[in-house]
C-alpha cells in the first residue's frame, strides 16, 4: 500500500511506499499536466542532444577518412611496386596444443591475436605457454618484426598490426599472428606497417582473403603484398610526414569521441533529473 505524504504544485505528489522492501523510498508522481510537460521537454532536449551526437559521429567518420588519406600518401602514383617477398620473410608462430611437452621445455610469454590491434599493441594481458626449446627458438619475436593478424571476423580489419619493439623479453607469438621480418636496409618496418593500415593495404587483404566462415589471409597473400620500390631515406621521409599528420588526426578523433561520450552522459543525466523532479522544467510549477 502507499501513503501520500506531500503535494507539489499542480497536483504533483510524493508517494512513500510502505512495503518492507521499499520502505522509506519516495516516488515523484507529477500530475498528468506536469507529466505531459516533462515528456515534451525531454522529447525536445534529447532530440537536440541526439542531433549533436550524430554530428560528432559524422565528424569522426570524416576524420577517419582523413587518416586513411594521410596513409595513402605513402605510395605515390609514380612508384614502382614489387612483392613484399623481395624484402621480407614471414615467421610462423606457436600452435597451441597439449601434445608438444618434452623433457626440454621453456615457459615463455606469447602474443595472441587479441594483443595485436590496428596500429598498436595491447599488452595489458599477456599469456604464457610452455614449449620445447626448438619451438621457442623458431617462434621468438625480434625488434622490428611487423605483426599482422591472420584472421578476423571483419575482412576490413585483415592485415591490421603494428611493429614489435621488443616490449617483452623472449616473447613468442601465436600461429594466428604473422611476424614479418624485413631486410631493413631495403624496407623499413614502420613503412610496411603503415602501408598495411592504408586503404591500399586494407583493400588488398580484403580482396585476397578467404571469405568462407571467418575471413583469413595466408602467408603467401602476405608475401605477395605490393610495396613501393623506393629508397629507405624516402621511406623514412614519408613515414615522418604520415606520423605527424596521423598524430594530429588521432588527437582530433579522441576529442570528438570524448565529446560524444559526454553528450551521452548528459542525455542520461537530464532524463534522470527530469523524471525524479530534480530539474525545473518550463510548464511544471515548483
């Protein structure tokens, strides 16, 4: 049962719920006229906020397009293209299974698909694995290795990756993560990594991927990836330009994403304040 405790303008009331589980709680119950005014106010204000959020999302999309345009300048129309295999090899990783234990094993950290993101590494959660000394020797990452995922639920994300800088000592990598080792006198790892993130790289890996079930690419697909045949000093120059532009674009994207998040929080807080009587609303008497 309930007991009316207080009236508040135009018939608005607070009801105290007397059941054992809800005793002591009050419920703001405005009059029908006030409820209509609150609903109209929320419709107007949330529509305005939603429009602002949508605008921020459109701006974020434009910023992301600008980032791809920036990366696309790594390969220019006059550049000759050669397959990656001329400058690099692909190292295989560890296949996780229970049948490899021997008397000569070591326990090592290893990189999983979840650790390899688009343009960066997430090393917040690192797994460990026990493998034979021989497997460890042929699956250990080296600084400068370009990491790339073999499979992804979204084919547009194939080829994502980043450069391994030796962040974790004696780290192995899972077989679903390619480790591309370049001849750095011919092809800079940073240049290759940015190329794979460009629209050219994304389009290539989407085109060659297997679309049966989860999208996958093969070692041969990776080695066939066309890269510009240019001197390393020109690669370094283009990487420097792209990185400066990318940092500015990334900062703008983070600002827009933060603004969108704040607008969503404001929207929810506005609704809560309106329906609990904490907000003065035009048409609702105090």
